[in-house]
C-alpha cells in the first residue's frame, strides 16, 4: 500500500540503511524542487515530511520510501 495525502496525521514507517523508524506523516508535496540545484536542472520530486517519534525531528524523505503502519 502506498502513502497518500489521506494518511496525513497517521503513523508511517521508513526503512533505510541506517535502520527502521516510525513517525507521523506531516505533509506530502508531489511537486517539491530542490532549491539548491541550478534553475535549469531542477526536477520535481514526490517528498514527504515525517515527525520522527524517537528524535522529535521533522525528516524529509521520498514518499515512495514510506509504508503505512
């Protein structure tokens, strides 16, 4: 199952090389562009912001890397 905007406020899980963590989905932006890239090289990315349950930090990750709990 994929994560959608309907799941904002619900728990999601992220699996990475650093381990697995769980947090609350805060927002999804399917048209996010990296402001550090050159204007002619900017691409749209499907990004999500998740409030990490353990550290209390808000983390930005690719939406495709998240799974609902």
